[in-house]
């Protein structure tokens, strides 16, 4: 999501929506904390997660060496980490849905640190 924010100009007029399972009352704070201009929607029951096939990860998948490196990199850059308040084992998905509601692109990362390159998302939006 933060990588997408860095390349917003490449997405032209695409509407970017972040779907989270967080309590709807916390969405504004979450959006402000990350500093992203995207629309936030809450899927508390995780219906969309299930529909897309986003799994819950094992401890090994969630705390992979890549994830630990990612957090170490964030801390070295001055980011202060906070205790998670949501389910850290729910893996995410990156999807592109066209204006007619058809799924055009889907990535189901095996761990939190392996998101698709922004270039793939941009290409999917442009096709």
C-alpha cells in the first residue's frame, strides 16, 4: 500500500480501495497513521478475503525471514513499531477489479513481505 502511494501518478484515474477487517471505527485512524489517500472499507466478516482466497498464514509464513528483515529495515529507518491490534495471521491480497466488477488481477502473497511489484498493478490497471 505504501509502495502504491509512492507511485500514485502511474495509476491515472484508477480508484484505489483498501479493504481491511479492522473495526470500522478505527478506519480513519488507520488511514491517517499510514498517510494514504485511499478509500478504506471494512470487511469485518472477511467475506471478500474468503472470496479471493486470502488464507490465514502459519506462524512460519507470517514471521518469515523476509518479514523479519522488513521490520528490521523499518526500525532502522526510524519507524517505531506498535503492538498489533488485529489478526496478524490473516494474509492479504492485491486485486484489480475493472469498472464492470470483473477481477482482472489477483496476487495472494505467501507472507506479509511479498507483495507484487507496483509495476504489475499498474499494468493490470492499464489493461
